[in-house]
C-alpha cells in the first residue's frame, strides 16, 4: 500500500513538469505557425503606412514619382504598374525582390536599375517591422484585401 502511494506521487511529480513542458513547446509552435501564415491586409496594414509616410508628397500622381499614394489610389498606382525610374514593376505580386517599391524603401534602387533617393524622401526610413509587413503583403500576392 505504502509502496503504491509512493509510486503514485512520484508519477504525478514527473507528469506535471512534463505536461508543462509539452504545453509550453506546443504554444510556441502555434505562435510561430500563425505568425508565418497570418494574412497581411492591404487596407488595414499597408494603407495606414502609405497615408502617414508617403501621401504627403505622392498626392495626385503629378508629383515626382508619378503616382498617388492616397488611400483610394494607392493600390491602382502600385500593383502591376511599371516604375517610371526602372524596368521593374512598382509592386510585382508574389515577388518582393522584383518590386521597385521595396528597393526604394531599402535604399537599393540603384542596384535594381533605378535612380533617385531612398523613400520616404528626406525622412527617416520605415521601421524593419513596417518594411516586413509590406514585403509579406507582396509575397502573399499583393491582394486588394
Ligand atoms: C517628401 C516627399 C516624399 C515622400 C514623403 C515620399 N516620397 Fe517617394 N518620391 C519623392 C520624390 C521627389 C521622388 C522622385 C525622386 C526620387 O526618386 O528620389 C519619389 C519617387 C518615388 C518612387 C519612384 C516611382 C517610380 O515609378 O519609379 C517610389 C516607388 C516612391 N517614391 C515611393 C514612396 C513611398 C512608398 C513613400 C512612403 C514610404 C514615399 N515615396 C514618400 C518624394 C517623396
């Protein structure tokens, strides 16, 4: 009887930390998977960045750069539109490294066959998180979502 009780409590003592370990590692896996699969909404995530950091200059499409980045015009100005500065598309759906906007935001426009300055012009760059959002949206097919 005593021996059984001892074994029983030993079992619980071992099972508790194992269960905690299993829970912890499965929640880490879930978090990683959902972050990778999470769809980036153009209207909820990308438009607010363009509105705040770009639309002050790219207003009507008649300014240098020739594209309006205001909320209602940004999608049509960017997706599948040829850049005026390079042979790339501004946004090439599925291919962030073939999208001129990504090079302009990173400052690699010259290597991509383009000209001019890093965007936003004469202002601090986007954060790496903002840049990542834009690249993820492009690699997910640059949907008007
Ligand atoms: C202060 C004004 C200003 C702001 C803010 C600005 N731009 Fe520009 N943009 C320009 C000017 C001027 C040019 C042309 C000269 C150059 O490229 O350096 C240009 C050119 C561009 C081009 C090239 C277009 C083409 O077809 O080749 C892209 C792409 C661009 N901007 C994207 C952006 C994005 C995205 C933002 C916001 C993150 C932004 N710009 C913010 C002034 C601005």
